[in-house]
C-alpha cells in the first residue's frame, strides 16, 4: 500500500486515538498524537480550563503539519490524530502536503457520549462533545479522504479507515455527520 499520511479527525470520543493505534499497528507506520505537539503555554491554558482560541491553535497546527512533512519526506507513511474540526485547520494541515488523507470519524451523539463516560484511560468532560459537534465542519467533497461511522466494532472502523488510506485517489465523504450545521 502506498505510504500516505492519515489525519484521524473528529470530535472528542469518536475514537481517534483508538483507531490511530490500530492503523499504525496494521500498517506499520509511525504515529503521533496531535495533542502532544501543544506548546507549554497551550497546555497550561487547557489545564486551567480555558478554551484555546484559533490564535493559540495556528502555531500548534503548524507543528502538526511539520510532522506530516517529515513523514512525507521520509516516505514512511504516517498516522496522526488531530480533531481538525474546522475546514481552515484542515487546509493548513494539507497545504503543501499532497500525501494527506483525512479520516473523519463520526457517530451517534448518545453512543459517543456513552463511550466517553466509560473511558478509563483519560478524562474529557462529556459536555465537551456537544460543543465539538457544533464546531465540526463536515469534510467537503474537495478534501482528500473520507468519513467513517464508528457505530460498529473497532475492527470495522479500522477496515474502513484502511480503505480510505488505500484508495488511489481521494474519496468523497460518504456519511453525513449527525450534527451537520444547518445553513
Ligand atoms: N468502532 C469504534 N471505533 C473507535 N472507538 C471505539 C469503537 N468502539 C468502541 N470504541 C471505544 O470508544 C472510545 C473512543 O475513545 P478514544 O479515546 O479513542 O477517542 P478520541 O477521539 O481519541 O477522544 P479524545 O479526543 O478525547 O482524545 C474508546 O474507549 C474505544 O475503545
Ligand atoms: Mg484521543
């Protein structure tokens, strides 16, 4: 399979870390958590309970894009998690990076909320889910990648994500997120 760089995106709790881990294992590609690239200042702000502004996010997104560029240069392929909820964030991530493929994870709100509540490895307030779903700008047809509904078992999500990354040309999104903003 040709190496590409998969950006595993979507709202909190949709399974980005889970799917990224499975993908990296299946494909043998290096992987990273986008959140690990935050500056100390951003981390301190988040720990203090203050939401990040877009101005806080741009330098962070550029470091994620730099990681993508390194993977492209090395030709190893790669998998990185990043919620990438807005089109403008995604445009920054793929600017100058032709190997980027977005895998947008979506799912029924109540199911995702339930999964978040049962998560034991880390805590994100489930209340965050609604604001993230409201912020999510669905993947558009001219963006490279595709959408996966995470309603089934993780193995099924994994297979669909692999299919998106393996597609010779960009796929168009196939599933509309539940909470698409109404025009
Ligand atoms: N089909 C599936 N795909 C992905 N995750 C699933 C699936 N079924 C169950 N899960 C569970 O859903 C939870 C998803 O949480 P995960 O931490 O991977 O989400 P996340 O998007 O990385 O969240 P955050 O943005 O808060 O880091 C995990 O407990 C995972 O085991
Ligand atoms: Mg995660």
